[in-house]
C-alpha cells in the first residue's frame, strides 16, 4: 500500500522493547480534555448554568468545533525545529494557559472566553498531529495497533472523566478555580512524553533537500493508486459514529428515562467506547488493518439494526446503544490503524500527512449526521438508525470486497506506481 521507502516499517513481530504504545493513552489526554471534556460536554452545561440562551450556546459550540476540521493548516509546525514530543508538551502547556484564561472571564459566553477556548482547541490539535507523527515512527505492526487502541481509549476515557469532574464541581467551586482544574488535566498528562523514546532525527543538508524530501513523502503517500481505496475507507459512511450525538434524541421514542439516558449516553457510554477501543488490540495483526476495520464497522451496523428492527421498548434501546457504543469504540481504534497504514513511516512530514488523513475522517461524521437526521424526518424514529445501518453496510461491503479480493502481498512488502 504505502511506498517501498516508507514501508520498511510495520513488521508483524511483537512490540519492540523500546516502543511503549500504551503511552499514547496518556499523550492524547490533553486534547481529550479540551475537545471531548470541555467542548464536548462541560461547556454546554456551564453556559446553561450561566443563563446563556440555547441558540447562542449552539453557535458557540459550533464555532469551537472548527479546529479539528482545519488543523492540517497549522499542524505542519510539529514536523520542524524541535522534536514532536517537545511540541506535544509545549502545545499542552499553551492549551492549558489559554483554557485557564477562558475560565477567568466573567462569563463563558463572552467574546474573550470564546477566543481563549478557541485558541486552546487550536493548540490541542497540535497534540493530535504530534501523536500521529510519533505513532508513525513505531516499527512493529503490533505496536501500531496497540498505540491506536490506547490512543482512542485514552481519548474517550479522559474526555469522559473531564466532563464528570467539571460538571460535578461546577456548583461547588468558582469559575476560576474550575479553570485551574481544567488546566491541570490538560497540562499534566503531557509530561508522559518524557517517557517516550527519543525519535531518530531525519537528517537533511539544507532547505532545498528538506523540501524535496517532504514532497517525495507526500507524493508517495497520496499520489498513488492505492491511496484511492484508503481514502474511500476513511471517508465512507461506516464507522462514522454520527449516531453518538443523535441517540439521546431517540430515547423518548423508546420510552427511556432521563436518568438512563444520562448514564448510557454519558459517562457509562464513554467508558463503553473506551473498552471497545482497547478490545481492538486483541484482533490479530495477521488481519490487515482495513479488513479488521471494515469487519468491525459491519458488526457495528448490525448493532444499529437492533434499534431499526426491534420493538420500541426501553430494553431494546439500552441493548442497542450498549452494543453500538462498544463496537464504535473498536472501530475508532482500527480507524487509527488504517490511518497509520495509509501514512506509512513518519519520515520528515509524518505529523502533516497524519493531520490531512485524519481530518478526512471528520467528513462522514458531518454528512452522516445530516443523512441520519433526514432518515428520521422521512421515516420516523426507525428511519434514523435505518439510514445509518443501510449506508454503512453498503459502503463497508463494497470496500471489504475490494480489500479481500485484491491480490496483494503485505503492504510492507509491495509498492505500486506513482500517479502521473
């Protein structure tokens, strides 16, 4: 799949002694607190407690979700000047300071608070890019798979923990004190980067040679025929997780109580997804990442069918959501494995290429949220899970057929022509 000079990595042996894939569960924690913790839950709660209009609240949250979509614009800096692990610690510290400044404003809906949170989110995305570049340096396929599982599991778990802590303490502490707690949860986990083995520096003899190398790496990753099925795998509807934000809205149609919704779709659901992400590391590395990912996505689509075809009763909703969240967590971990296989070796531009590939994964979340909503509008409560399940099965089956039937050797052993 990836080119020959980039793919002298990913051996199928056990984790190399010097590689510590479990560290990525901690390294991703700062951005998990920012994106999944503050932006994904605590901020909306804090805004409501301050009497902010729901329409204004929605506009603020929508604006603050922009950095994960466009972070490839500034993420290339993590490939230059200092090591990626140093960038990660610097970005976490800067993100923590910006978040603290936001919480020191009189109102979380003020322009100053929103600007500081936006800045914190931008710094947070440097952590994502840095982690991607660092995962790309892992030599064994086992390490890459485990890193993807810990990366996604840590993101989900720390995000849920941040929501729980900040919401729990919101009525007990002043806003500025709450800011210190948020800042600590952002900055402290990044110190785990000190335990990450030193990266081997990519040597170059000047700016022209560096630019030539970067162009070669980009060309070898993206301008290849095999980039097409990888890109489709990342942008097709299966495994998007779009229903995560829509499932609470379906609860009333299944007569589920608010307390049950708060648990299943809140902290309990996040822990279920984290457990699913960690379970993905149990899948044999003999099963190629795209094949494993698509199989899990098809399994996830079957869990959605429980809500589509089952009776509209509370236990059906609970069973369907539990199965859905666990399998979508596994799909997220294997999505990272697909991204890393597409990426190949990090080289000089690993963080930049990872950011571009990973950003593409946000597209299906956006369009599937719209299509699932249209399913509800056209066919009622069953239409929402039906639209997601049908589109996921169609896309997943098509791509799985390609990867299974294509007569290819291991991606670490074969390259294909560069597109003209």
